[in-house]
C-alpha cells in the first residue's frame, strides 16, 4: 500500500529540515548563532547550503539564508530560483526575507518562529507582502522544537 502525498511531503520536509539542523549545529563552532538553511530545487535536490557565519566571516550579511541563496544561484547558474524551496531553522529576518523575494524563491519552510525579528509572519510579513512583485508560500513549525532547542542551548551557554 502506497503512502499518500501528504505523508510523503511531510517526510521530505522533515528530512530537509534535518539537513538545515545539521548546518545550524555547526555554527556555534565559530561563535555564530545556530541557524542553518538548505535550498532545494523543483525536484528536491539540494542546490545550496548555509549556516550563520557572521562571526566567522566578520560579515553582517553572512546569514544562513543568504549564504544558501548565493550558493544555490551559483549551482543553478541563475539568480532566479523559481520553484525552489528554502528550508531554514529560524524564521528569516527582514534582510533575508527581502533576498528570498528578490530571488523568486517559491516556498519557505521554517522551524522556529522568531517573535522578535521574524519577517515571514511574526513581526512583519515581507515574503507575502502584496505590494511586492513576488509572494512566497510559508510553512512554519517544521521540527520547531529541535530548532528552538539549538537556539536556547546556545544562548544559555553565553549567559
């Protein structure tokens, strides 16, 4: 008996989030906040990965999402990432949300919501703003407990 489309999709989202969580877990080695992202193409192949590298690179724009977008564009040979899905452990900030819209990403899957700086539905909703020329589907809460635990542990160690 075959699986229905919903369970297959849910399983894939969980697997992709697992890859993003693996990226996030590597960020604290360089003192960076544990946020990870992967970008998958229309057929589900990973074409870009990233984790926060602001401390490592001393670059305020070195967010996981932006690094994954840059790497995916290089892999795809185009800045237009139509049909792609960005999977990220934490809701994107305003800078990353803007880049997601500009890259024409079709869908964002996020782990934990960010009630302080999230721009995909929490404090603002840049990715679905009807005034912009592109809107992004958002699915939140995928493996949210694991994503939140990485962040909580990171900040608890610093207090």
